[in-house]
């Protein structure tokens, strides 16, 4: 009788641990460095202005990224129209349209990037 009392828990323990031991190799199928390299490459791309941008557009794109970071860090809702840099840019009148378009693009890109990374 005493053998039966020990046999059932021992059998349950053996079955539980064998399933866990078999599952371990599948959980670590891809090296962590592979994901880190991918993240680093993706990070390098999203915050660089497009090659075809002129200087004023690069400035707007960069300012848009910084504006989005400030809004995200201060838990504000994403709204480019709430950024003073967007509404009243300190650029020549003739460059305001290009600045604002690239600011919006940088802002939207940064916000999207931060929200997708926050889910990880």
C-alpha cells in the first residue's frame, strides 16, 4: 500500500518533468543576438530621414521625431497639431510647407515605432 502512495506522485512528477525537458530546446531555437541585430538595423532605419530630403526637410523630420518622443515620454496623446514646433516653425516662410510635411512624417514614424516597441 505504501508503494502505491509513492508511485502515483512519482509518476506524475516524471511525466511533468519529461515534457518540460523536451520543450526546452524548442523555446531557444533562435539565438538572442539574431533578434538584437535585427532590432538595431530597424532602429537605424526609422529615425534617419529619407535620402532625398533637403536640409530643411531633414530638420523637420528630426524635430518631428523629437516632438513625438517628448509627447510619448510625457504620456500625451499623439497629435502633431499640439506641437508648437509644427504650428509655428522657426524657418523661413518659403520653407514652412516642406518643414511641416517632413515634421509630420518624422512625428508619425517615431510614434508608430515607439508604440510597436512598447508592446514587446
